[in-house]
C-alpha cells in the first residue's frame, strides 16, 4: 500500500494511534468550545435579552453543526475503512462525495430556516428575546453550507490520519470567530447579528484552509478531483451509513432542547434558558477528553474493522472507556469547585445576576452526570466504527424522550428549574450506562463474527 504518515498512524497499535489522533482533536475542540462560550460572554454585556436570544437560537445552530459533524464522522469512517483495505481510489471518491452531500444538506436546511426563522423563534417562547434570536441565527442559517462543509473537511483529514491538519483548520476558524466577534458586535455595532456572521465566516475559513492542504500536495492520501463531485450513490451510501444516523443523533440532541427550553421558560423565564445553555457549554468543556478520544476511535477502529481485527477493537474499547471516565471525573471535580465563579462570569449583567445561584446548581448537577455521560460519546464512536450508528441514534432518541418527559414532570410537580437540573443528571447517567452496555454487546458480536470466519464488513 502507498502510505502516508497519517495512514501509518491509523495502522499502528490502537493504544498509540487513538491518543495520537485525540490530542490534536482535543486542542481543536477546546478552542471551538471556548469560542462558543465567548459568544455568550460577549453577549452578556448586551443584556439578558441578547443572552436569551443566543440560547433560544442555539438548538437550531447546534443542529446545523450536528449535520456537519455527522457527515464528517461518516466520511472519516469511510476513508479510514478504505485505508484498511488499501483502497486509495475509494478514499478519494469518498472525499469528493462528502462535499456534495454537504451542499445538498445545506440547501435542505437553509431554505426553511431562513424563511421561517422569525415564527420559529417565537414558537419557542422567545418573547422579548425574539429579535435577538432571529438576528443571531439568520447569518448562520443562510451560510449553513460553510458551517457544514468546514466540519466535513475536518472529517476528511481525520479519516486519513492527518489529525494535526484537522486541528489547524478548526482552531484557525475558531480563533477567527473570536477576533471577529467584538469587531462586528461592538466595533461595527451589529450586536448579536455580528456573532452569527462571525460564526458563518469561521466555517468558510476552515473549509478554504482544508482545501488548501490538498492543492498540489503530494503527502496526502486523498485527492480532490472535480469529477468526484458528480453524484455517486454507492460511495455516498458508504458515508451516509454512518453519517446519516450520526447527523440524526446530533439533531435529536440539539432539537430536543426546543421543548426543553419551552418547559424551562414556563417555569422560569427566557433568561434562564440563556444561563442553562451557558452551563451546558461549560459542561462540554469538561467532556473534551472523551470527545477527542472518541474522535480518534472512529478513524482507528474503522480501519481495524475493515481488516477484521476484533481483538484490536476490543482492546481499544477497554483503553478508551477507562481513560474517558477518569479524565472526565477529574475535570468534573474541578467544575464543582469552580461552579460559583463560573456562574458569576455568565451572569455579569445586572438584569440576570439573580440567576447566579440557579446556574451554580445547574453546574453542580452537570459535574455529577458528566463522568458517566462520557460513555455516550465513547459508545457511540465504537458503534459508528462498526457501522451500527443507528443503534446510537435510537439510544439517543430514547434518552432524550425521557429527558423531555422528566423536565415536564419536574415542572408540573415542583415548578422549579432546580428540580429539572436534578432529573437531567439522573437521566444522563442512565443514558451513559446504556450506551456503554450497547457498545460492549456489539463489539462482542463483531468478535463472534470474526471467529466464525466473517470479515470487518459483516454486520
């Protein structure tokens, strides 16, 4: 096989390959998550309406990001399987089809969101925060192709083991966003609309940088060719078999926040949604180690799956699960200790300072649930690498339906957002345990298939 430095990493010992891919990814996720929090912190100085507007529009933005992440994971798995089968041509075709799929997905998303943005926000219970929610979301909805394609390009790079270059394009986009935020929001007086425009521009920069790596490059496994932008259903299907359920899972996790937000607004007010969303953004910072390790798992174990190496997949699972839970536990303890100072940062404006204690309770509940929730990401990553993303999607759907039911029950019985934070912790812990069990079951089935003479391509 004609290999590159990236493909050599993919084919090495999983206990070496997964951390090698995870470290650059962790840096990229950290910068991106910090950037997401920076949007809210900048908006906090505009007042409670601006923070609430970002919080109310966030589920739709997160759904768009989820589509990009899902397709990115799908193409990463498809390319990694091609690496395991020494199929460079197949990897190249997959890269081209991923951009075509990004374009198709963005059209399907952008048109209805742009047309119905305002009534959607008010349907979510936006109230006085409605104009800010629309102003923030509109540039993102209209430029959704760049948000989606930037994530897809990152997946292409991860699929061939070029984790550092994937990190560069993500970090560059996030830093660009951070610089543009205050310039557009305050320097040009655009307010929260400037934050949305900066987010869209950051995705465009990531896409352009990713394409730049492939222009005239002789050290990349994948090639980008114009002819691969024509529809090729068999290749697209390889991407979608992982990417479609994963995108659906991300969208469920994002869109389920809409009824959750509605329930929270009914108990409290729109400002509580802003602090609740901000708390989760901090929580996702704690989950960075498990997210990064899970990203490495998809590429490495997709390669081993194609090669029929069930022993290495099982070894990778034990290694990744143990590391993820431990790292998340240590960071969760730190989150609990710093919960009040963090809440102070996100309630800096006088008109939302009354929510400081409420946000502190929310952060403490997150600290309790995050170690087990890390297994949602780890388990999902292994199911993706074994071409069983639909199992992760169904598990996520069940967990989130229970979450909405739990939120409604706590709101009806206790009329307290603090009670909602507690039930959130209970359900997320149960969901993490379920995903851990499902991943173990399907890894065992893959091992049995290999013992019976099957290959990595059997379900």
